[in-house]
C-alpha cells in the first residue's frame, strides 16, 4: 500500500520537478561603429571587424530585442575582449576562431550598449558560412 501511494505521489509530483537551470551571467559591450558593422540587407546582424570572413565562417551577433535604461555595472570594450581571448591569434590565418568564440559567448546574455548608454541591444553570437 505504501508503495502504491508513493508511486501515485511520484506520478503527480514527478513531472513538476525540473533540474535547476544555472542563471547566465550578463556581458555589456560598448557599440563601436569602427569595430562593429551592419549590412543594409541585414540590419539586425552585427558583424565584427576581426571576423574570419564568409569562406571560413563569419562571426556575428544577431539582435534579439532592444531594451532601454538598464543599469550595467560595467561596459566592456568588445575589441579588447575578443583580441585578448584565447580564440584570437594575430599570428594565425584566420586570426579568430569564430566557432569557438560563438560557442563561448552563448554561455552569456550579451548586450551591445548604444546611444549614450541608454539603448541596449540584446544579441546572441552566431557564425555563418556563405
């Protein structure tokens, strides 16, 4: 009888038990027009100057949504962040390992800070081969 009650209890409660998801950290990067570019055909995609190019797989950020008036603790320089990472080597060709960088950055919630730190573009990292 105890077994039957426990089994019924588990059947009702079991589906409601979920593994606790780890909260992602958030990174805020300054939007730099000289380092980040957009294309007229794809205005919601942000390409970086250090991307490896279409033949290797080009790293870019895809816009998710735009928010206003967030309170970031610190805004980072995207160029310095990428060039100081283990995914960038100026002595190799291509210099940036686009795939590994995109995989790494997708462990974070990322915002590009624009317009005097009042507009925040939430993005996800991606790679495209053409």
